[in-house]
C-alpha cells in the first residue's frame, strides 16, 4: 500500500486553524481526509459538519471525512487508523493532525520517524504554521511556543493580514524570516487557500532544494558578514543588538538591542562552504552537536558537497533525529557549494561554525 501522507497543522490560538480545516474538509476535492485533533478544545470543528458524536474517538463526518480526538497516544491513533484503512473499515486518503495552540510540533513530527510501524505506513508531508498577523507580535514576544511553531514550519500562512497595515505586515514577515528563512510564507484569506498550497508540499522530503531567498539575506547583509577568514563561510544575520538598517525597525536606537527580532530566542543562520566536507569528520561533529544541543535544535537542513562522491548529500533533522541521503549529481559547471541552515533556540553559532569549518577537507 502506498504511504499515507500526513500534515501537521499548528498555530497559536485564534490564528485560524479551525477555519482552514473546515475549508479543507468541506471543499469538494474528492479527497477523504482523516483529522486528528490533539484535543477538542473550545474551537473544535463544529458539530454541524460531524455526523454523530459517539463514545468512540473516531467520528464520521458528513462529507466522508473522519475526525478523531487523541485521548491516548498519537502513535496508537495513527496505527489504529492505518490498520482500519488496510482492512477497508475506514476510507481516507490523508491525515491532518491539528495540534493545540500551545503545542510543540517537534514530538509530533518525531513520531513519524521514531516508530517503525508509523514510519512504514505514513509519509510526513509538512508542518504548516498559521500566524495571526493582528496578534503575532505580542504572541511572539510573550510565548516561546509561538516562536517554536514558527521555527518548525515548512510553510507559514499569515492570517488576518487585512487587519494590519502594510508596515506592520512587512515588519512581521521580516521577523518571521529571521526565525525561519526556509519556510515560504504568504498571507491567506481563509476562503482562498488553494489545496495545492496545503497538501503534497513535500516539505519533509530529503529533496535537493534548500529554498532560502538570497535577496532577503542580501538586503540584510549591507554590513558584509563574510569575514574573509579563508574558510568561505558567510553568515547572514546580525549579532544581537547589531544595527540593522531595515526600515521596519529603525527606532533611532542603533545598536542598543532594540531591533525586536534580534531578541527572539528562535533564530536561524546559514552556513556556506566552498571546500568539500570530510564525511567522517562531519558525521562525528554533527553527531556530537545533536547529542548536546538537540532539544534546542528545531529544524536543520543542508545540501552538501562531500569528498568522495559526485552527488549532492542532503541531510536534515528535527531535534535529535537526523537523516541523510544521496541526492542528484552535481551538474557540470555547477559550483559545489555546501549550504546549511540551522533553526533553533539560542544555538551556539560560534561552536557550530568552528566545528563545521574543521570538518572541511
């Protein structure tokens, strides 16, 4: 049987997760979707689109979709759904897991890799994070969970963008990109999210693309960060409190740490190298880093040039779980540049850069 695609939907309370889910469930797209809700809270899917609220934790919906609440462990629920699908008792094409507003999506994502039975039956497609433009600044300031959800995302949808002015939206997208440069982000009006922007995004696949918008990094890179130390690594973000001349945070306090997004504990940085990596050294170093800093590492990904192979090596991870794969061959004439992005909570950038430099050939 083909793998069942799964999407994790996360976002802070009131960001519109339920609205998006209802839209996805009620659209006539011919797909049957199993929804796993991490709890039925205040804003659960309304009963009008449910057929019956039974004692059982699987509820059939009027459009043939099904909805489960997790009263037990996610792993057990996923296995139960898959086995009932195999036996023909339940019909569905994909699974959406809606986490609670305060949840950390990390452990949910890890379930798909750590449990063999789940890994053999499901393909984790992507983590979608909804951000409420009107309340985001406050939530990101006050709640680490909101910042972590941004760091984990493969795709960010900004809801309620029509309720804020262009300057506020610009400042928010800039801040989000500093936290997570690898997730595409777009404002959405809930009636208008096309399903192709929600499903089959393959955000978790080990693909050979590392979508980091170079222009965004350049715009912030007016003070040149390539330190010319011969290691060919460039970093693309400011040190805390370093002046940033992006218009949305010029408060006339140059260099005093008033540039809000530099104070976020969820940050990203990009590492590049023009010399290839020594595979054994890199594996030793990354293994050690993940042991020590894994809980603070949200997402990381790299497309690497390795000594001894003409193919790209792709690696990525969530927390302590890291995987790698051989990708396509480097094209003729293509510059063999290794690129990595790390997203995490106060990661020790100097240690990472030094260790990566020392893992080069």
